[in-house]
């Protein structure tokens, strides 16, 4: 038996489709409203989209209708048994087709575009902030290095001056000590 590699994923059927099945899906009147995505992208669907219930709990059949009175989806058996008196039951494919062009859908789409624009602005501001922070940190680092260099220069000058005074003090002290020793020697010889 040949195993065919799926190339598309049907979001509604939640199944992988080969090229032949994908073409059938697109041409079949009952299935042409099913959205197909590349098979490799099926895992990138948001978790809520992957976990949407698409079958009737009671009859284990695919949802085919939407009742606007009860605001729920149901299968053909539910439609026959529970929604016979409802006057606003529509086939799911009509609801989906109309939803894509409805005013509410357009408002949601516009809102998403605004959110996306704000998100991009936040990202850009965050990137600018990172760049500005790096520049500011580099500026502070340069200032600290300049201060350190000035402190080191002043410290070296002060230490140099101190050592110079210390050498002069040592020299003066040595000279005075030598003069006293010479004076003592001269006085001791005269006795």
C-alpha cells in the first residue's frame, strides 16, 4: 500500500490532504468552504483554533447548521429533532461565507489592524529604548573612565609631590645628622 504525503491541512476536517484530495476539497460544493493551509503550518495554528469543537457531542456528527435563536451549532440530526420550529437555522457554509463579509467581521479586522499597528509601535519603541540605553551606558562608562583618569593623574601628582618632599626631608635630615656627627667628632678630638 502506497502512503501519500499530505501537502495541505483542512482546518475544518482536521485532516492532512494529499494533492488529489486537496483538489477534491476545493472543487466539492460541500467542502469548498473549508480552509486549507500548508500541512507544515498546521502546528502554528493558535491553540484555541486547534481545540474548537466541530462535532456534536450527542450524535458524534459534524456540525452543519447554525441556529441564531439558540446561538449554537448543530448536526443534521439535531436540526431534525431539536430545531424544527426555529425559523433562523442556516447552513454553516452560508454563515461562514456571510461572516467573512459582515460588518462585525470588518470591525474585528480593523481592530486587529489597529492592535497590530500598536504592537509594531511598541516593538519599535522597545528597540529604540535598547539602542538609547546602550548609548547612555557607553556615555556614562566614558565619563567614569575620564573621572578615573583625572583621579589617577591627581593622585600620581600628589604622591610625586609627597615623595619629593619626603626625599628632601630625608636629605635635610641626613645633612643635619652628618653635621652634628662631624661637630661631635671635632669636639671629641679636642679633649
